């Protein structure tokens, strides 16, 4: 259920109502829109209890709206305006397209700095890199761990780029959160609900990738876990779903971008690297993602992809990334971004 407050309702009225709801056993989430303040109410048997409490009679309350979707805080009904996530000076979800770029895995300080300086020159606004690498094979490179996090902190110091890296589990979450500016949740962990609950207690932006076999509703319910915990800084990321097709690693579902825009206020980015698995498809699918309405892309870039310890086949060279960014600007201008 959502309680819509009257225009001009006072902070005192909001505080009184929120306290009354919490004393009744509800969780109350306040959303400040452009013209209205909305309170999302979460709990059991919500409608009947709110009627018994005569909520509509409380000063400042305009109306109560039922949300039929299973996700409440992620819904457009709860927040009609688009949410904008601020990462340092970078705004994700606004009119400007944001590009997150960097290697799949941090291999050395030299590799990370070379890549970061190059992608920043080309126009990337955030730097990505893997410290803890979840690999299909236990014999594949698993990442440098905390050493990689320290390297990325050095990258941020030198370049000014905020860093994005993946969180693997609840045990390493505090360590990663100490270094990272954006916490990435990969496809394998989209439904790791205990980890999602812990992320709800964090106060850092979360980049939530769609599970390889997840429906849109399951994806938004995963976001709901984080939102319900009090962390409203969730960025969705489409990274391909598993289908019968085998000509690419996954099938990049670009139709989900405008669909997500209609269902939720959360920003959405697209990962053309992991979805296609082929570097030659990354640029055209990046252009298509922006044309479809995505708020940005996250791509893998490596100085020498043929020598990469992880995902070299899908990584752009610095030259190819620079060329892609030139084309991407033209597409963004064409769609008014």
C-alpha cells in the first residue's frame, strides 16, 4: 500500500504518520517526489489494518493507493519520477549517459592504471574491475582479492574515477564496501537473499545484474530486498539471459529496457560484454542499448585482450573502445541524451 500525502504536508505530519505506522508494526518508506510525498507501507494484512487505524482521517493524508505488483518500493506507483543515483559527481539515471569501463579482472597495478587513464580520456565516467572473480571452472583465475581492491583505490586516487567491483558474499561485503564506490551483484548472486538483505543495510549504490534465467518480476523482487532494507540506491543491469540460441554467450534482452522504464523508477544499464561474449558485438549492442533508452553501459576493456587472464574474447582494446565512444555520443544525441 502507498499513502499519498497532500501537497504542502508538513514534516511534523510526515513524522507523526511514520511513527504511527511503525508503532503498528509496519515498515514505512518515505519517498519525496517533485510534487508529493509518498509513504510506502509494508506489512501483513496492510489494507485492513490501515482502515482500522483510520489513516485517511489523519491530517495531511490525501489518499491510500493499493499496489497490486509484488514489488512495492521498486514500483512506479511508489515513485512516479525517475530515481537518480549519485556516485561522486556522476549521476546515473538522469539525462546524461554514463559509461562504466575497465578490465574483467584486475591483474596488476600497471594494467589497471593504463586502462583507467585510457578509458577516462575516451569519456568513461566510472571504472570497473574484478577483485574476487566467480569463475565456472575452479582452475581459472580467481582474482587478486584485497590486493586488487587496493589497486583500484590507487586508480581512483590517480584518475578521479569512482570504482565499481563485484561483491561475492556476505563475508567479504565489509571489505569490498570499504574500497568500492558501487557494489556490483553478479548474475549468480541475484537471488542470494541473505546477501541482498546485507546490501539493504549498506549505504552505497548497488549495481544489480539480472540473473541468467530470471524473469523481470524476479529481478525487481531482488531489488526490492535491497530497497526494503533501507538502501534506495539500486541500479539495474541487463546482462543477457539464457535461451536456446548458442551463437552468443547469452541473449541480450534489449526489450527489457523500455519495459523496465515503465515498471520501475530505478535506472537501468546494459552489459553488452557478458551478454554477447564477443568483442565485435559490443559496440553495436552498446549503440542499440542507448537507442532503447538505457541509462548507460558497462563494458570490458583491456590493453591486450589476447593476454587477459579473464574474458579476453569479449574485451575491447583501448582503440576500439575509443572508437565506440565516438559513435555512442552520436547515438546519445540522436535520442536526446
